[in-house]
C-alpha cells in the first residue's frame, strides 16, 4: 500500500476523499450489521424451538394402601403421608399396609 501525502491535497480533494471513505465504511458496516443480525435471529430461533429436556423417569407405582379409605396410596418415596404415620402410631407395620403385587393389576 502506498502512502498518500494528505498535506499536499486541497481541502476539496480531502473532503471528497473523506466522503468516499465514509460511504464505503457505511456500506461495509451495514453489511456486517445485517450479517450479525441474521446470525442472532438464527440463534434465537434455534433456542426458542427447544423445550427444556426432562430426564425420563419410570412410572412409580404405589406400594402401600390405606385399608380404611383404599384410594389413599403411597409409593414409599418421600415423606410418609399422615395416614401412614397415624397407622404406624396405632401399632400397624408397613408390611400390614403393603400392596400385594400379585393381587393388583397395574
């Protein structure tokens, strides 16, 4: 690239060079901006189509049933429900509340 001596040019020539450089810069900046906006749109579309992936959990079947209202069941996971705590306090055991897998169809 050759070096230009700007001091030897007239004001009109310098102003014309300035306007030409400014127009070239504007066009290049607009093209770069469009390219970046398109890329951002692609990234946003890709991320908006994604649903958060959940880990597949196996179906958890109840293992314990309340004998009084039999619709109350418990899988044995988590905290014991109130009806289990009450029956255990009355002297029952968890084996008394256990659902027989051969008698139940699941």
